[in-house]
C-alpha cells in the first residue's frame, strides 16, 4: 500500500485532486483497469500480428518507425535502448530484432521452464511466449543519445533495472489492452546464463510470461 502520510508534508495547503477518470482516454483507462499479473495461460499461440505488436510495445525502436507509431516505444537512460528481448517459445528461443520486425532464431528446444525461477509456480511453462530481458551493458556505457550517462557501476545498474521495468510496464499495458495475461517474474539466471549465447557485457535480468487466458 502507498504511504501518503500527511505528517510528511510542508506547512501549506494540499492540492485536492479529482478522482482519476481518464475522460476521452477510454482505451488507456481500460488498459489500466485491466492491467494485472495473472499466472495462468492457455496453450493458444500468439498470432504473428499480436506478437509483433507486443514486442514493438516492449522495446520497438526501429530507424523508420511504422506508420502511426513513435520512433521509440520505451524510454531508456540516454536513449541507450540496451534491453534486448529474447523470446522463449515451444520450438525454440529467438531474439527480437525491432529493426527488421523479426524474431531471429537463437537456440532450438523449449527453454520456457528456465525463464521462471525454480521456486515459482510452473503455470507459465506452456505459455506461448516468455520474454527474457537481457541488458547489454556496452550500449549503456556508450550511449548514442543526447545525454551521456554517468559511468559509475551502481548508476548504470540502476538504469538497466529501471529501463527493464519500463519495458515490462509497456508489456503489461499492451497485454491488458489486447486481452492477454501477463506475469513479470524472476528467472533462472544461472541456467539461462549457461544456455544463452551471451556476449560479454550482457546479463539476464528478468522475464515476463504472456499468453491468452483460459
Ligand atoms: C520487480 C518485480 C519482480 C517480480 N517478481 C515476481 C516473481 O518472482 N514471482 C511472481 O510471482 N511475481 C513477481 N512479480 C509480480 C508481482 O508480484 C505483482 O506485480 C504484484 O503482486 C502486483 O500485482 P499486479 O501486477 O496484479 O498489480 C514481480 C513484479 C516486479 C515489479
């Protein structure tokens, strides 16, 4: 629960806000209303268009944005765009390439169970897609954006976790709007680090499971 303790405040009048209504923003209001973590999924696969929209919402940032969409879906520190999304599906593991709107094959076989930490319920192991968020620290350290990020390790780590959270929040909202269930969770980092062909400077952060409800 949020702690909006009045005792913290300064000695001047509060601003009383009207209840949130999202007038004229019905689709956004509905997405907020429906956004929640759900840990159960049907085995129904995601249609290619849904998958494309979902992944663009996560971290789409192609050079030429599709008609009607902004250039960058997710805010990142210094616009580093350092979060890569691997997608674990029944047949194999892919890497999302927003530039070419494509899932590049990485490993064959079902890695979905590794995308959830061993202590978690296994309810997402057969979900159609598990997104595995990986940070590329090199991209954070040499940002191409207009603001140069401070390079101390603690700040860089904080940036990568915040940026991952923003990606995840986009996915939660997209899922809510598209009638999908979503679940952000811990993953089996040691097992994934062994299996994923990660270049130096890349680290597995978290995972998010997405699929249709039963
Ligand atoms: C940083 C972070 C880590 C999380 N890790 C887990 C996890 O390991 N297992 C899990 O079941 N849920 C995990 N969750 C989901 C939260 O438990 C969930 O978002 C919270 O209970 C609020 O529910 P809501 O998303 O429906 O509002 C995590 C969420 C966040 C933001």
